[in-house]
C-alpha cells in the first residue's frame, strides 16, 4: 500500500483519489488552495511515499521543485511545461529521486501514439500524402494545444522525420468532451483517418496511480513509454 499526497484537487485530482483508494492505497494528504494548507504542506508531504500532481502550467514547476527538494518521488500530469524539461531533469538528478510525467496516462492513447508514428512513416514516406490533426476537449481545459496533441505532433515528426512545428494541429474547446485526437493523412485520391476518443477520465486516473506504483525506488525521469515497455 502506498501513502499518496495529491497536489491539486480538481476533476483529475478527485478521480486519482478514487482510483488510488480502489487499488488499496491511502491518500494521506491533499494540497490545494481550497484547503488553505500551504503553510504546513511540507509536514503533509513528509507523510507520503509519492506525490501525484495535477494542477496548472503556472504552478507545476514550483510544485516539482518543492516536492523534489523533499526527496519525494513524483508523478506529474500537468502539461504545458515542456520547455523547462531540461531544468526538471537537472532537479531530479540533484534530488536523487524519480519523476514520472506524461501528457496522457491512458494506455490506449499511448498505443495510439505508437500507431500514429508508424502510420506517419508509411504515409508520408511512400505516398503523395499530407498530414494534419485536430484535438477537441471540454471548454474548461486550460492549455491549447493539449499536451497529448503535442505528443501526437512529436509522434508524426518521429515517423516522418519532419519538424514538429511543420505539422498543423487545430484545437477545439467545447462542452464537456473528455478528449478526442484525430490525425488525417490526405492525398488527391483518398483520406485515411486515425482517431482516439476518450469516453471518460477514469483510464487517465488509473494510469497515474499505476505510474505512482511503478516509480517507487527508481531514480531519474520516466514516461509512459518506460512503463509500457519495461513493466
């Protein structure tokens, strides 16, 4: 059984809490402005075996620094901080602990990324095809493009040997859509579409808890590819 600290208690934080309890773990503390407990958060974090962070881009780097300084392994689900990845890797090395991050913790999404990478290699390397993507999320989602959309761009780039920035990707924010990512390979003769549509966020929450289990006793920075390939 793990003792888990949740940093952030929005929709995802609440779902991670339930997923953790369902797997027999204990949520020992929750750090969120709604609880007004920031002044004693170090005491709260001390109780935890691992921290799971789902907040917002403006807060995530400070949360990472604070948690790593305490030597606690960490799972980060917040996106929008890729440009600081080198700094985070240095902080993790200095802390001699582990950090697991993902733009999306769904197993299906990560298999989708592998599929898109291979499709990009085939369609963009051997045919008269162009590529574009579109992602749709609920209107409360803060970042656009989503972290998953950026990962899709990177998968296309890896498969096609193109630059990420050359791959057009549109973002739509509407209603309560959990998340849909679609890639189009288009030629004068036909269009091939590959899409992933989430029905809910439960798979994301379960994946975050699985990452918290996996990161125990590991040092360094890890992603879903490490979990899926080296489990």
